[in-house]
């Protein structure tokens, strides 16, 4: 051995994870039992690993071991560096170097290193690595995320947003993509456009495991699931939550007789929301002899829905207890129930009386608008109007005037851009 060799540090050797066989490497404790080291089957000692090697640089990981004060095992201390071919550490000009593992080979080598260290539990202390850290597929993560409570979801999303340094624009894009899907679903329900060769209402019913029959319950679930559509579009302030089928009025001794309103918007001033379907007719099919000139008779279904909504406003009172979905009584002093506003969502004017140079449609339009203007604390909005406003929120533009008559395939491709 030469004088130069005698003074060489044997731990300057680096084990190449891309070229060398990791099974030939082991971790051994020294004779004094105060440290341990890396050694292969030929007796060569190593001070770390080469994670990735390029023409001019390589990513290395230095490994040293220190006796744990809590156990007789050794704590591995690892240090990642980017070095040039001379072994010199690359020094940043203005800021720290971020060592990112993005290529498949270096990612694989990194986890090979972690798995290697974790395989010597008899002398190396890696904590509860297997219990606390595990690789999961994206699908499994989504499945696990869906089963968490709303509070857990929000907290996890906040942590994810902060740790990944998502910008406001990034968050807007994520939210916009989610809402674009909701607008697409809304359009399919409104136009009765098949989704994956299946009726849209039956598709939604199957996906959400809804057992109740009828289209009204589908609209109920859809609008509750996408409450931003109602909360941002209807002329209502401070809607913050929706409770399903909230009972109003007084029950009799056997618990019946109390009408139900589809959605109750909890705000500083309560808002009642009544849902019918988009196919519910607002006007009678034909003009009757009893109709006055320049008018058209409202349908019995519309009159019933209108009367029901007004009755709910009358029956609700500040002394009435409201039970939320957690079985808690709402604080009616905080959520004031005084002359509540109501919203009736019903019908589809583009289907029943579109804007056109047709005299019958003009009569219907005039009657409908006069009624909406003359009633107090009751908004009547059709499903297609609600869709138009939801589209404007998501796409920040107005729909073409003839949007409802555009071929569905073209509308989805060119207007919704899906």
C-alpha cells in the first residue's frame, strides 16, 4: 500500500444504486459497538450512495450513523448533495439548490435506499416508518379521502394547498374544473341528454345510490351537492348551508301534518327554497275561453307549487324549532326567521315559451314576468335561467341567445369546451 493509499478515507467510496447490486451491501456494527458502517461482500466500505449520475453532475447521499440515546440502535443521518465530476459540491449563486427526484431511475433509487436502511431494524432505528409512511395509488388516496369527514377534508386540503404553495390562480383553475363538470351535469339533466348511453337522471341516481323515485329528488340531490349554483345565482344573501327536506309548520300528535320544504338556506335571514322539476309546466297547454285577452292561464301544477311556497312562508314562525342534519336545534336568534324569503325553482321557459316572435309565447312571457314583478319576497326562477347564470359564473361569459337549440354535441364541444 502506498503512502497516499494509507491516508485515503475508505468511507469516501459511494455505492452506485444504478450499477451495483444492493443485495451485496450490508450494515455492520464495529467491534467497539459505538458505530456502524456500510460494507459489501468484497469488504469494500462505503460512506453513502450515488442516486443519479449524469455527464457533469451527480446526486449523492452521504450516510452516517449515530447511537440513539433512547435505544441501543443507530440513527441514520442522511445528507443529499449535488456534486460535479470532481466531487465538488455545486454552490448556489443566490438561493439554495432544490434537489428534486423527478426521473424514474432516481426515484426508484431513492426508494431503494430508504427500503435498504429500513431492512436492518436490528441495529438501525428508522422509527415506525412502515406504519407512518406508505405508498398508495392515487385511486386509493381518493377513496380514502372521500370517506373522511367534511372537517378532515377541509383541513387536509388546506395543508395540501400550503405545502404545495398553490397560488390563487391555481386554486381558481381547480375550482373552475370542478364547476365545469357540474355545469355539464346540469346541462345533461336540463336537456335530458344521455350520459354514457344512459338517461341522465338514472345515471345520477345510480352514481349517488339514490333509492327514491322521480326526477324531483334528482334535482334536489344535484342542487344540494352543488349548492354554489343556488347560493350564488338566486337573489339571496348569505346562504351558507342547506338542510334537506326541512319541516315547517306544526305537526299533529302523531308527528304528521307538517309540510316539508326541499331546501332551507341557513342565513342571517332564512330563505325557503321549493323545487319542482324542469319538466313541470308553468302554463296550460291551450288557451281557454275564460282567459282574458293577451293573457294565458297558468297550469294547475304551477298554481299548486306557487300556493305551497306561499303557505310555507306563512307557516314558518320565529318560535319554531329547526333541527339540522346533526340533530341540533338551530339558534333562531342567530338565524332570524322573520318574514322569510322564498324561492321557487320550476319549469323550463326555453322549452315551454322561448323568446321568439310568436304571439302565444309573448303572451306567456308577459304573464310570467308580470307575476314575478308583482310578488314580494318570492323569487320564481326556471331551471334554464338558473343554468344560464351558473354558466356565466364558471365561464365568465354569456351564452349565445340560441344556446338551447344548438345541437347537444356541438354545444358540449364548442360552448362547454369539454
